[in-house]
């Protein structure tokens, strides 16, 4: 079996991406984000990431939250499994966020949820909360990966691939091509 130069690059870069993902996973304090870390191949590149829209706030931190409608009402459920807006799960993408009107909840049910203590209703203020520091797990994980020999691991993957899948006569020409790249 003879591999093309592109197949070699893709295979070796996949090993690098998966190793880096595992290192980032060790530095991720959020269990949700840790379980959601994925490596995907898009646009000719390997991407390490999570689909959660709020991950950037968790990673980078945020400033104080400013309300777009001060004096409006905010309803939240103490237990996300009781929240009719998302069927028991937190939304992953922004497009999954629903208002109570969109969920079809009746006023009687909302009133019962508030009286039972499952739902809390509050008025929004123009500004709430202070700035929150981020937890830059991607940066820490990737720094750690390269500091602990990430490049050596990619070299090992390349050597294993070359010795396993290429005939001896072809191997030298491919290595010369890669050195030029």
C-alpha cells in the first residue's frame, strides 16, 4: 500500500490533534466541556473544540452582564430538568435557547412552578454581577503539550506510518518531499 503525501500529512496531523486534545482535556475544569471536546477535520485542517456557545465566556472570562431590557422579568429554574424551554438539558448552541413563550408553557403551570419553588422570577437590573476571570484551559493545555514533547510524538507517528505502509524504495523520495514542504 502506498500513501500519498496528503494522506501522510493528514494521518500525522490527526495524531498530533488527538494528543493535543487529551492534554487540553486534562486542563479543562468543566466536566461538560471536558466530555464535549472533539477533534474534527474541516477545510483541510484538524480542529480541536467544543460546540457549546458559552465555552468562550468560560475560557476567556466576561465583564459585567448588562441587560438589554432593564426592569424586565427573568425566569429561571433551579433544576434544569424542570425547565420546559430545553427539555432537561442545557442548550449547547445559541440557536437552542428558547423563551418561555416559545416553549408553550401555560401561565397556570408557570404560576404553579413559581409557587412550588421550582422556578424563580426576578426583575432584571441594568447591570448585574462583576467581571469573571476566565479559565484558559486551551492555552494551558496546548502550552503543556508542546512543552512536554508534542513535536516528538508527531515524529514518532510519522516514522511508524512510513515504516509500516511504504516500500523501502518509495520511502526515501517521500521523506525528501516532506522535508521540502
